[in-house]
């Protein structure tokens, strides 16, 4: 009877443990399904953002084409105006020369007329033209000839003066028109520079969105494959027997020390991208720390990977056994080696400075990323 009770009790314990384990597995599957759904949503949102940026690029390119055509038209107009100005200046110079020549001749003929009048008056005083009609006719004809030439040159002066005013006005209007065309062209060039800047920015953001979509897929998958490979390799090595229970991971929750002192800059899971109008999924957290901060192991274990790894930069991965890994990325200097055993608090690496003093920290249980804030001690 006693043996039967013991067996019944043992069966109940096993049944409860199996039920608890099944519940844990069900919760884990739900969590992984949710993460996969979030990743797909993030990629879909990024794709929408990329498509929007592509459309913006097309609009900017179309506007730039129109502006470029307007600038080319401006340049042709300015070139034509420049030729018209040269023509106006040439005609103005010609009119000025004609004016100067006519003005000089006008003065000469005017003086000649005055001299002729003076001579006429002198002859009248000395001798009567009635007694010498031939002399009178000669003086009269000479005076008439000189007066006609004076009138002719006076008319040429008036015409050339009028031409000077006409070409000066034409030149002034052409200079004003050229200034206006130059102003329009400069405004369009300024607008074109702004559109080019926007196009460059949009192209860069579109390329960044495309790269993030690619990196999001590749890096997460590569990290998952790496840890799976490391886990399989470690399983092949002789090690002490570890009895794992469904609650072994839960015992570490809210108990681990922080790998570095700092403020969480990027949280686990879905978060708003700082530049793109979209959301990203992060498999870990990013901690903003002081320059050259020491990065410490959150638990005892064995270093299974050190080195550069894709977009994670310099990385250290530690196997804490029990299918539990911690990942430390974006490091400045690595201070441990592969296969090295470490204790909780062992200094693994140092961060860089300025924009490089940010630690990427990830925790994986059964090769699935989990929120590190659920594992680290509450501040």
C-alpha cells in the first residue's frame, strides 16, 4: 500500500512537471510566434516606407528635370540678351561717333557762316554791291552754301543724338532684362540645389531602409545559426552533467547584474526608428555608456565566440549552459579569448568613445532572443 502511494505521488509529480513543461513550451512557442509576427510587420512597414521614399525620389527627379530645362532656357535667353547688348553698344558707339563728327562739322559751318556774314558786312561798308552786282551774287551764294551745310550738319546732330538716346535706352532695358534673367536663374539654381539635397537625403534614407530590411533579415538569421552551431559544438564537448528543469531559466530572471553602467537607448522588440518613419525589431537592447566603459559578463560560463560578426561589430558570445547564451556586440576592444571560462563580473571587453560607446546586449534561451530587461536586476 505504501509503495502504491509512493508510485501515485511520483506519477502526480511527473504529470505536474510535464504539464508545467508543456505550458512553458506553449508559452515559448507563442512568444516566438509573436516575435516572428513583429519581425514580419517591421519588414512590411519598412517596405512601405521604402516605396514612399522611391515615389518621393521620382517626384524630385521630375521637378529637377523641369528646373534644369528652365535654367537651360534662362541661359539661352541670357546668351541672346548678351548678343543684343553688344549690338546696342556697337550702335551706340556708332551714333556717338556720328554725333561727334556732325557736331564738329556743325560748329565749323557755323563759324564759316559767321565769317561769311562778317565779310559780307565789310564789303558792304567798303563798296556798294549796286555798283558790283557780281560780287554781291558771289557773297550771297557762298553764304547760302555755308548755311545749307550748317543746317545739314545740325540735322545730323539731331538724328545722331536721337539714336544715342534710343540705343542707351535699349542697352539699359537689355541690362535690366539680363539682371532679371540672372535672378530667375539663381533662384532656380538655389531651388535645384535644395531639391538635389532632398533627393540625396531621400535616396540615402531609401537605401538605408533597404539596407535595414536586408540587415534585419540576414543578421538575425546569422546570429541564430551561429548560436545554434556553437550550441551543437558545445554539446559534443565532455562536460559535467547539468540537470535542467523547466524553471531553471526563470530562476535567473531579474537576478543578473548589468553588463555595463548606462541608460537603455534601444529597447527589446518593436521600437520607432530614430530617422525613418517606420518601426524596427531589435533582438536585444542597446545601452548608452560612458566612453571606454568596461563590459562585464552577467553570469559564469565559457566564451564560445570572439570577433567581428556582420552588423553587430566586434562580438563576444558566452555559453552559460542550460541552452542559455549572452551576446555582447558593438565592442571597442575584446579582452577575452575563445574557450576561456569566465565568472560573473569578469571584464570581457571595453567600449569605444563618443558614438561608439554603446553596448548591444542580447540574451538567448533555446536559441530564441528574450528581453534582457526581464533577466537583469531592476534599477
